C-alpha cells in the first residue's frame, strides 16, 4: 500500500508586466489576469481545469472548485456562466 502526501499546495508564481500578471501553476499551466485583479486572487493557489479551460482554486476545505472569475467579479461560481462579460 502506498501513501500519498495531500499537504497544502504550493502557491503560484507570478510574473508582473505593465498592466497584467501571468500566473504559473504548479502543473506547468499559466493564466493571465489584469494587474488590478491580482490583489483579489494572490492569497489562493490556482490551477487550470483542462476540460473546460477554467482557472479554479485548488481544492481545499474553504474554496473548493471556486473559479477565478467569481473572485474577481464577486459573484458565486454557479452564476458565472450566466453573466455576459
């Protein structure tokens, strides 16, 4: 029987440019956000959900599967697809 370590995910790395930020996920994926939105998401660890190409919070007890758009727009994740951006 093998054991797996389910410890706290390592935070993302970010590259800062003039008006945007590129987030580097632990699995090699990247995402881009406006620099103004960085303050809203910096304290969470994000990953790219490849099936739908959504950026989501890494699952943990408080922010399970929360999409990045829901944090930036301050709306529940289940309402994101109903919005026209």
